[in-house]
C-alpha cells in the first residue's frame, strides 16, 4: 500500500511540476516579449529580411506559436506517462 | 455600408439564426436535467469543445477590434493578440483537468469542495456575476454600435435582437444549444477570416513579408515597430498579468470543461482551443495589415474612428458586396454566441451556487433548480439589454480589461490554492475572492481610464490603467495570510480526498 501510494504521489507531484515549469516558460516568453516592446523599442523595430519584417513581429509571432506548441508538449506527456500511471493506480485500487 | 451588402448580410444572418434556432429546438428536447442544461449532458467531444471554447473566446472585439488596431497602428495590435492568447496554456497546465474532476457546473464547486459551502458559494457567485456583468456590458454596447454600422439598424433594435435571440438559445436549449452555437460560430469565423487572409496574401504572392513591405512603403518603418501603445512598461506588465491569469478565471470558459466526459477530454479540448485561437490571431494580424494597405487607414477611420470596420471593409474590397455581407453576418453571430455563453455562466452561478447551495443548502430538487436556472436566464437577458441601453455611447472598452482583472485576482488565486494547498481555509478563500473583486473595482475607478477620462476628476490617483500587477499578488497574499491565521482542521482533513478525486474523477475516486 505504502509503495503504491508513494508511486502515485510521485506522478501527481510530477504533473504539478511539469505544469508549473511550462507555465513559467510561457510567462518568460510572454513577459520577455512585453519587456522587449517596452524597453527595447529600437531593437524591436530593427528590420530583418531586406527590411520587410521587424524583430518585434518575428518575436511576437513566435510567442503566438509557442503557446500551442507548449500545450502540445504537455498533452503528449500526459497522454503517454500520466494517464497510464493513473490507470494503473485505479486498477490496483 | 451599401444597400446590397446590407441585404446580403441580413440574408446570411437570418440563415445563421434559422439554423441555430433549429438546433435550439433539437437541444430543448434533449434538455431534461440540470446536467443537460448546464453541462450538455457531459457528452461534448474534445474537438467539439475545442471549437466551442474558441467560439466563446473569439469575440467581435478580438476579431474586429484587433484587426482594426493593426490596420490603424500596425505592430501594436500584435501586443494585444499575444496577450489574449497566453492565458490558454496556463489553463491547460494548471486548471482544466483538476477542475473537470472536482467540479460539476461552476468553478465554485472546486473551491467549495472541502471548504464551507455557503460563504464560498456567495463570494464566488458575487465575483462571477461581476465578471459576467462587465463582460456583458462591453459586448452589448459593442453589439449595438457594430450592428448599427453594419446593418443600418438602430442601436435599440440591435440590442433587442441580440438579447432575444440569445435568450431563445439559452432559455430553451441550455448548454447543448449554446455549445453548438459556439461551434458553428467558431467555424464560420475561422473560415471567413482565413478566406479573407488568403485573398489578402494572394495580392502579395502569398508572402506575408511582401505585405509588410507594402505597408512599410505606404506608412513608413514605424508600422513594423512598437508605437505608442506601450508607453509605460509597468502598465504593459500589469495588463499582461490580468490577461494571462484572467483567462483561467473566466466563468464562462471554465464552465465549458464540465461539458466533456472526463479530464483527459478536457485536456485535449483545451489543446485544440489554443491552436485554433493562436491561428486566429495570426490571421487577424494579416487582415489588419491587409486592410491598411488595400483599404487605407483614411478610409477605415472615416467609417469608424476606432477602426472596427477594417475587416469588413477589406472583405468588401477583395470579395465584393457578398463577402462584406458574409463577414458582417459572422461578426453579428459572434456577438450573439459570446453573449449566450456569458448569460449561461451567470445563470449557473445564480441557480447552482446561490439557489442550490446557499438558499437550499445543497438539497434541491432537479425540476426546481431547472426552473430557477431558466428564471435567472430571463433575468440576465433583460439585464443585458438594460445595461446596453444605460451605457449607450459610453466608452466601455475598459470593462473587458476590468472583467479580466477581477477574474485574475478574485477567481484564479482561490481556484489554484484550493487545488494545491492543504492549509487553504474558508476564510482565506472568501477574503481572497472579496479582495480580488473589490480591489480591482476600486483601482479601476481610480485609474486614468475612469477617474480622468470618464469622470473628468483631474489626474488619476492610480497611474495604472489595469491593476493586475497589484490585485493579483494582493489576492494571493490575503489568501495565504488569512488561511494561516484561521486554520481549519476539517478542510485540511478533506485535502487527501480532494486530491484523490482531482486525480481519478468522480466515479472511481478511491484506489487502495
């Protein structure tokens, strides 16, 4: 009993840890973008690709793309690791 | 707007209303219990809920407003798009699954799970209704103005149409009808916006860079660089905090996770929603630039100073009257769907939290609760129309920011701590929710937007337009300090059971 509960507790803890880490990554990306726009107006306005796009637009677009990508990373982990662990614990019960 | 496009728009809109009312009729026959009325019988699939979540979230403000902001100021519009999106991963990582497993119809179910029911329900219902009311005002006033612009109807007529069609959806079809309205609206909006973006890009060899270059040619390099929107970094971060955590505290969004059968589906549905919404914001960015180049800023501002007509005008230039009519009808449908979702979540707070758990103390008859829910729906619809009339002609754009601020500071901390922290107490939760609601309201009243621009009281007392950077940490702090000062042994004892249920869901919550 003790061992099983410990294994389950470890997986639960891991879910919160992964959730918190990914949240932190998202915050870093987003607030990084905001800080770039707020403090680095020059840098954000730097032109790229023969002057057809700016650093700010590229970074903003990347942050938009990061959101679903991080979500996909989490869902993949949860489907592959978390769900089987929970199912196993449920069966044992 | 011309005669021709008006009649096409009206035809499309009537088609949308006819189909959705048909669905409402079908949904009404399936709606027998509160579980059907509030949670669509928990029978919505991951893809369906993904579209419905996106439908609930992609308001006319984000479609017309962001496209307009990009059209009139270029890069700055992107700052909003990014902000509106980044809350979604947070919902996925922290909230969606435990919420689904622990709750039934409202987020208060989760907070109250091991705490004392009545105080939590009252505080949560109060914050929910405050968020819903401000969100509704913003939507209704926006609806009145836009429909007047697009269809030539009077402001009052527009409000009555929106209010009564929405009432029909929610009153008779409950969550089943509301979900399908959201799905259809999301599909139409995504299709319309994507088609429009493809037509724009076709003018530029399918290369967004050529579009940006053309905008730069016309309006100078500034169009690709940060402009005046972020003048004060603290301001930007404060708004960012409200947007990021407010999303995970919006009652009408949280309620959607109860419409799916289990936590796994909830998780997948929010992943779909995040992709759809992210894609949508990339598309609106293209539309905004397209409008500034192909319609021209002068022409856009001539029609509406806020730039809200940028996307419809662009549709007119690229696809003719028919397409302009289609896009206008989609914008109308968008408002209708968002208002329906808000009303239903308000009705759930009134009928489930207040009537069911406070007045009837958890012992409530199904039929009675359904009746109360429907009465609440009618009341909210009337309230929405009245608020729309009262706030006619006012600048209500700040109210969405206010709704996000209250959601982020009143709902999100209580929700997160109730899931994570054993020592969280009833008093801590109530104090946190009250602090979040009241401090947001007070600080927004003292902010430049209300104090200076709206009330003309001279310089604002608080320099921040959105108080998120103060209210969110304050609400967490109050929750923690009050909980530590008022230990609640019963709540701590219930933590393990709550953890098990959060993990395994309602049916088989007890392994070992």
